[in-house]
């Protein structure tokens, strides 16, 4: 009998702890309301470098070294690719990037 009560107490405690620390479901509707950074241009039409792009969603870092391409790589560089976070949130929800999405490619020669 005591074993049954002990097991019931442990199971009940586990449920209470799970409920206490459970995270409420997230509201995915915020993906469309998140503030987006859209392209900005100078008066002469040049694209303005986005500030804090290193904090954006990191996609990856493709590498095309000359040494592995007979010394003739089309793009002998290492590049980090980032996506603007507000646009990425919409992409995760809809499967499509919205108009004006910025993909930022940071180039470094190798």
C-alpha cells in the first residue's frame, strides 16, 4: 500500500512540475507582425550597408578556394550568408520569402 501511495505521489509531482515549467504555446501570428528591415538606398541609388547584419539569421559559409579549383576558382573567396530576421520568420511560416527580403553576403578572399 505504501508503495502505491509513493508511486502516486511521485507521478503527481512529476505532472505538477511539468505543468509549472511548461512553456505556453507560441503565437506564430507574430511572424507577420515582426518588424522587418527593408533595403535602404542613398540619394544616388546605392544600397546602404545594413547595420548589425552579423546579428541576422546565419545561413552558412560557402568556400571556393583557388587551391581546389586548379588555381582558377570563379569566386576565390569565403562568404558568410545572412538573412534579415523578420523576413526569415515569415519564410518559416509560409515557405516563401516576402518581397524585399535581404540576403546579405559578406565576402572574404582566401
